[in-house]
């Protein structure tokens, strides 16, 4: 049995994939077993500080992170921890996770750069 934990950075009460990982409302964390979503829970974003969120999600046992966009620093930390990053996703959070499981959601590889953290 293959189990995955997929975190989708989301907005609108956990309904839609966010455009920017660090500034999302929270994370829909879905558990998948043998190609099917078997559970899910929404976790509010605990705060955007450089390097914090990748370690936070790693501590939850996440294997895959899905977002519309993400900064290069976060992507590098995920890579160091062996967590797969999918960027360029849009639409519903659960649908994005289902598409990833089905193998139809591919990363655009697009990373954000030059954005300000504005004291977050």
C-alpha cells in the first residue's frame, strides 16, 4: 500500500489553490492510499517567515506540495528534504491533489522571484 501526504497551499477557506505559497490562508493536507484520497484536513497558515513553512510541512510528514507559485528559497528547502514541489496549479485544492495522484498534474517549474516579504 502506497501512502502519500499531499499539502495544497490554498485560499478561500481551503477551496482553491493559492497563487503564492507563503501567503496562502492555509494548507489542505490530503492523505492518499493506493491512488485514492482517504482523508484531508485544513491547517491555517501559521505565518510566513523565510524557511519556516517548508520545515512545518516536513514535520507533518508531507511528501508533495502543490501551489500556484512559490519562492526559490522554499522550493530549495523542500528539495533538500525530499519533498516534491508542483507549481503552476490552479482551481480546486482537492481536484489538484486528485490530478496529482492520477499523474495528470505536472509542475510548470515556475518560481516567484523579486517579491517582498513586507515584514511578514
